C-alpha cells in the first residue's frame, strides 16, 4: 500500500504542532525531505508525522534541545523515547556534545589559576591538551581555582598530581560500583523491566553513593583532625 502525502495543514492537525515550529524543525535538518509540486507546494510523507511527534516527545518528556535531538538522530536514529531515557540513565547518551567554553568565562578562570596548574592538568589528562577548552573542562578549572582560593595550595600540600590520583581512585570505584549494582540484574529481567530499573534505580544509586562518600570523607577528615594535635606534639 503506497504511503500518503500530507500538506502542512495536515501535519499541524495530525501532530498538534504549529506550522512555524514544523518549518523550524525542517530548517534544522530534523525532518524527512518534502516533495515539491509543480506549484511549489510542499508535500510530506507519512514518516514526517512520526518524526514531528518524536521530536515533540523528546522536548516535552526529556527536555532535550533541538541540538541534542539532532545528535541523537545522527548517532542512534529515531530511537523510542524510553530507550533514550534508559541510555541517559546509564550515562551512555550525552545530552549534547560538550561545547567549547566561552572566551570570556575561560579568560576569567585563567586569571585565578597559575599557568603551571593549567599545564599540569593538561599533562595529566584532567583537561584536554589539544583543541579548545570544553565546557566540562572549564568547570573543572573553576573548581580547582576555587580550591586554590580556599587554601588548597602547593605550599599547603595540595598538588595537581593529588587530583589525578583521586581521579584514578574514583574511576576504579565507579567500575566496582557498576559491576556490583548493574551486572547482577542484567540477565535477570526482560528488556522493559530492565529499562524501568535503570531509569528509576541509577539516579537513586548515585544519591546513595554520594551520601556514603560524604560520610566517609567527613569521618576520615575528623580522624585526621583528632590525631593532628598528637602528631604536632610528637614533632615539637
């Protein structure tokens, strides 16, 4: 059975999305190509209706930007919304590519950091060493600058090498966490149940692990503070 073709007014009626919005989707390259008649009227295939509804659902249910939706479409195709939700929960789908940091924001952070700190962060792979600084790298630079301002200086014993060691420890911890939390359930449930578990469980797991981490850090720091006077007395 041949597929139907639709005019713009049909798309508006069948999707509930306004004509200017659909035109904008098309300008962004998100819709199948329309066929033009001899009178230069655009006719759209059935797949356009499905695509417009899909874009609308991703925007309303997952709050994805059009840039993010274009990235999903390019990398994975027109996946079901629930599959994209599960991929987000697993961290396998970035909201959107990590954009380059703004020039003004980067200049402001650079003023708060020594050039040697930035060079060390690049050398140790904590931020990119080639190309423009990304937005996520900028957040890391901003946090390091804030720690320096709070007294975590080289003279106080805090080096960038210490941060790299912490990064390595966190990566090992995360690998162990996922092995213990995710792998045991992978083969015990059907796909739909697993998606629900991923969507509902991983954010809660992240909050739980964050709480346990905070408790452990506070307990260990208190232990160090308790023994610090004794250590100072022993060296006096």
